[in-house]
C-alpha cells in the first residue's frame, strides 16, 4: 500500500528506522510490535494503520527501494543478508 499523506509517511519512516535499529540489538524474530512502537515513539494504532506485520515493513522497504530510481543495491543486499543470516527469517 502506498503511503502518501506526509504524516503517514513520517510515521512509516519512524517505524522502519526503528525496526532496523532494533535488529542491530536483537534477533528479528524476537522483535515485537510493542518493541517497535516504543522505539519509534508511535502508537500501536499507528502501526496497525500502516502494517499488518513486521514482515510487511521489510517488504515495503525493499519494494520502495527497488522501485525508486536511486536504488542502493548494497543497502538492499545488506538487509536481505541480515534477515537470512542473523534473524532466522524465511521467505
């Protein structure tokens, strides 16, 4: 889903960046929605208004990076490797 309202875009960016910060400190499969909203400083309602799961955050992030003209393939590769190797997530 495209997020176009400026406030909504800001909330999504806060949540996405919070997920990546948390992934540096703990395994992906141990990160909860509570962890995310506390780190991001947003409400659970804001999270669920924009995402159904933490996996959706990553899917949306990768989709936006791949669709943007200034794709940073090294960043995308790093995210994917982190998910596979450090976070025990499967696609």
